[in-house]
C-alpha cells in the first residue's frame, strides 16, 4: 500500500503538506558550473544574497547528496554525457534549473560543439534567463521551483514525463508511462 492508495482526507492532506514543506525547505543543489554563469551562481551563495535562508547553504559536490542541479553555462557535446550521468546519479525527487541563455538555448554559440539547450539532455523544471543572469534571477528561479514543489503532487511525475517528482514503482490508474526521449547530440537541424 503506497501513498497513492490512501484516500485524501484531513490527515493525509496535512501529511502531504508537511512533506512538501520539508522538500521545499531542504533543497540541496549540486555544483555544475560550466561558464561565466557559475560565478553568478557562486555569488548567490555569498553573504550579499545568502541562499542559506532557503535551506540551500551547502552546494553538494556529490550528486548522491543533491536533489537540485543548477546547470550554469554552456554545455559542450563532450560534457553532455557527463551531465546526464550526474543527473542519473541524483536521488529522486530531483529538479533542474537551467541558468543562463547558453544553458537554455545554446546562446550565441550556434555551432557543432555546443548543445542547443540542456533540455535535450535532462528535463528542466525552471529556466533562469539572462546573459549572465544575476544572483537575483537565480533566487527568483529558486523561488519559482519552491512554488512548483509546494503546489505539485508528491507521488508521481508530470504527465508529459518531464520535470521533477517521484517515479512510482507500480503504475497509477489512469497514468500512462511516457516514451523515453532520446538524447540528441550534434548540430540541430
């Protein structure tokens, strides 16, 4: 018997809110700074912006201890398999913030060496625009992710198969397993 088998009542509703609050208040980011956006990500953790007030004071060096990946900067074709491996090693539930225009769309680097959007490699939950986006933009993306965690369901992934959540071992009635999206490397057509 899992959480999906329980009927929604006062007790389970309050328990679900408690779990969402705990997840939202203890998101631990993994360091994945690839270019100039990483400096802005580091400054968000410094004293002026202090993301420790959101429970994120420690950037984890091990993906097994992190549940948020902040992809900060351009992703090269050689780095794409490493990025996917780090993402696969993270524990569920896991979230991804794409920080900067280079991580989101390839930016000004429209060539064979740069992946044209990190969403071709891993599912992205929140995009932080800018070149480079400032610490305020990253904090806004973090708060947007917190709101997504607060309002989301805790027992299953989104229907389109992207984003964060828990993958339930047994299928939920009415939920269809999405097709796995292949990772496309190379110059976009």
